[in-house]
C-alpha cells in the first residue's frame, strides 16, 4: 500500500484475517496505521513486550501482552447483514455522499 493511502477497512469494523498465523479468526479493528498500511485488531496477533516499571507514572513493570499490527491486505471486513467476509464496493447516494456496500448482498456496510 502506498504511504498515506486510504483503506477499505475503518475503525470499529468487524474483520476476518485471511492469511498468516491468525487465519480465520475474527475481531474488531481498534486502530488503523495508514502510513504503514496496517491495522490493530482486538485480541489478534498478540505479542509479549517487556515493560520497565515507572513509579512516577504509576506503571508496573513486567511482561505485557498486547496486539501487534496486521497488514490490511490480510483483512476482510465482515458484512453486518450476511455475516460473511466480503469485498467492498462503493455507492453514491442521492444526496451525493458515498457509502461502502457489501459485494455479496449489496447491503450498506455503514452502521
């Protein structure tokens, strides 16, 4: 993905991982890292990170588990109507606004 390019996935979308060690798992998008072309998905691609204690900021030390970014090309959004991972299309409404649609059932992807 080019630097700063837009994505077919947005924050709070339900997605399914289509490749890699987390293949087939579903989760909610917490963050989009647009410049890197990656997304952080809740509960997926967990890594262990050593955290140094910082009493001034009330941070305890130890080994933390946190989500690591997944490349956007490995994610497909889940249609809220048909509950399947789908490709995204776009439709321009009468008022001129554009919405994302499901390519299988043609339902709107916006909540």
